[in-house]
């Protein structure tokens, strides 16, 4: 027990230091000058919107992409099936808008339905820059201008964005929103500060058409779960830079139950484990609050244990508040009482990421292979 207590103490201190450094990294990144928007050559942009099913506030989300202040862009919505419930919502949203279109079906096989739709949309897209955004995201009119500005640098092949959870309904949504703002975003900022990023983030990714063609298009990644990671990583391996944009995307939370939210975060954890094994392992040093609780138990609930827990809790709350404020998370004040639970669950999900390869995605039970591909689980699993 003394050995466990010593390890817990070291990890508590390490996690507390991480809270401070990752918060500084995020604040420094977002506080810097925004990328200058192109004023001369502003290439045509194609926004690709793969859709499956009807998310909360879908029409408002879709409409936000039709109100951009960019001079030359188009929005292409894609579905696999004509009987998808989102068809009518999309048609109502794009009616009368000449820059928007709906495409149904695909011509390639693959386990990743989203990538199959993207392959079809790319065939119809005419833009030099392709912007891929999740169906449950919502943006302001300056989004396209912001995410495409870094492409002024010819060495940039991929640009991606951080995101924040909005419109929480219930505890599960609040926990997911906290994870996005106070766990995920600082981690990405820290990775960027330690040497840059070579991956994309699923909420919003822009890729130069030339870079997409160089990696073989979407078809080679149609069996991978982490298509966002693959787009950025494959482009980076060919010498293109992956840039993190300062624009923060709104992701409308799902209103699902806790079980569904935890299953989604476990899927992300297991995907990260196979895609970025060293990065996933490095997260061991990031759970200061959880380790503080372990140290408290190991100390027999002594005064030193309580003092350590109080210290790490205060620093954690301050860092989370600063992070949420910089990200523009206006709902943090209503969620902050769940921060401790969020951190403990995040630690548990990280650990569970090493226990098996089964994931649940859009109602499908799949397994993630060692190289990041997905396949159906055997019957009875």
C-alpha cells in the first residue's frame, strides 16, 4: 500500500502540473493573432456534409453553413439511403439555395459509412478546398473564411478545428460538454505545443484537393474508424503541414443517455489507442484529480491526503474555468459541479481503452483492429 500511495502521489503532482501547462498552451494558442484571411486569391470551397439520421436542431445546424460570408463556396449534403429521415430536413433547408445540393448513395464499399458518403460528395465537388464537417455542428458566418485562411501557406495541406459542446440537455450532455472543453481541447493544444499535430479533428477538417488526391482520395480509408485522424496523418506523411485553426466549432449535444455518451467516449479512446498509441499512453499523466482521490484512500483519509486533494481540486477547477472561458463555452457555469465526475469517468474510459477492441457506432457493434480498421463483431460477442 505504501508503494501504491507513492505512485499515486507522484501521478497526482504530475496531473496537476499538466492541468496548468495544458491550460497555458490552450490560452496561448487561442490568444495569439488569428490567421490573416486571404484577400487576393480566395479559392472556391466545397463544404461536404455527410449525414445519417436526424440530429437535434438539424435544420438550424445545416442552415448555418448556407449563410457564410465567403465569396465562392458550395455545400453538398450526402446520405446513403433515400429513406433516411434527414432527407426532408435537408431539402427544406436548401430549397431555393443555388449553392447547396443533396446527393444520395455511394459507389464504394467500406465499413465507414461516413467515408463512403464523402467519396461520393467529392466526385461532385468543384472546390479547390474541401471542408468536411459533422452533421451535428453549427457555425457562424465567418467559419469558411477562418478555416481556409491558413491555406495561403502552400505547405499547409490540412486545417482542423477545436470544438465545444452546446445546448446541453441533462447530465449526460453536460458531462460530454465538459470532456470536450476541459479534457479534449487542452490535450490537443498541449500536443500542438509539444511538436505540432499530424491528425484531424472530426468536427471540422479542411483539406486541399491536391493533398486529398496525393493520399489516394477517400477510398483507401473507407475501412478505418478514425477517418479524421487518417486524413491528417496521411497528408502529414507526404510532407503537408496540418494546422490547427483558431475558430472553435459548436457541436450540438445529442440529448442521449449516459450509456450512449460513455460508449461514444470509449470508442474515441480505443480509436486513439490504435491510431496514436504513444499519445494515448501519455494520457496516464493527465488525470490528477482521479489520482488525488486514489492517494486520499491510500493515506487512510489522513490530513495530508485531504490537503493534496483540496489543492489539486482547486487547481483543476481554475484551469477548467480558464479553458472553458477561452473556448467560449458559455454553459460551463451550469456544468462545473460535474467536473470531478467527468474527470473520474475520463480516467476510467482511458483505462478501459486498453481492455478490448469492441466499439459501438451508430447502433452497430464493431471491433477495431490493431491498424485502426473496423469490422463487424462475431456473432455472440
